[in-house]
C-alpha cells in the first residue's frame, strides 16, 4: 500500500502555502519599445499646402498661356477676317478676353464693276475691278476699329506682305 501512495499525485499546495513554500518569482517583464503615436495632423497640413501650391501653379500657367487661337495671330502682319455673313475685312487682329476680337487699321474690298456683286468672289484677272477701301470714310463715319464677336467669325488668315492685299495696304499707308 505504500507503493500505491507514492504513485498517487501529491495534492498541490494552496496559494498561501505556495507563497510560503517557494520564494515568489516575479514574471519577467520584457521591455517593449514604446510606440509613439505620431499625430497625422502635420502630414495632412503638408499635403494640403502642396496640393494648394500645385493648383495655384496650374491656374497661373493656364491664365498666362495664350489661347491656341490667339497664338496663331502674327502681330507683325495683317489678317483677313472672314465673317459668317460672307464679308471679309483686313486689319490687325487681337483677342479681347475669351469671346471677342478687335480689328484695327481696317480695310475691306469694294467692287467697281457690275461683273461681280461680291468682291470676295473676284479672281486675279478681275482684281483691277476691286478697290481696297479704308474703314472710316463711309457716310456713318465709323472709327478705324471693329469689335468682333467670336461667334460671327468663321476664320482668319495672316496676310503675306507680297500678296495683292498686302501690297495695296502698304501702298495706301505710303500715300497717307
């Protein structure tokens, strides 16, 4: 029977007995690196400032950039401006804002003969029958400039100095 007792598991001591029986071992504390909770606020501020700078730079670039249409106007030359009503005027064209153009030092064609009612339909052979008239000598006495709505313009062309219209304008200016 003694054998039986020795094989039996021994009862565990209670918590109080355990404290007195064995010296209490403190659990080992492993020092973990302290996580620093960085505020995300400065990161958002930096991102917002960068975004604002990019938007401001883009807006400045778009405002300072000439429109693609006005960039085609050669300021050193005269332009022929073709209107939706079939009329053509010649002069120095410049943009005014987004929807308007100004034409200065204005000329137009006038037919002398009965052959052609529309001076724009003349050919090189008929060119002697067409006169280049300076705007301002009409009965209503307009100033020598026109403000043109973009909606009334079909297109414009830069005029060559050695073309018939370019030569006529140069001749007129010499005689003034």
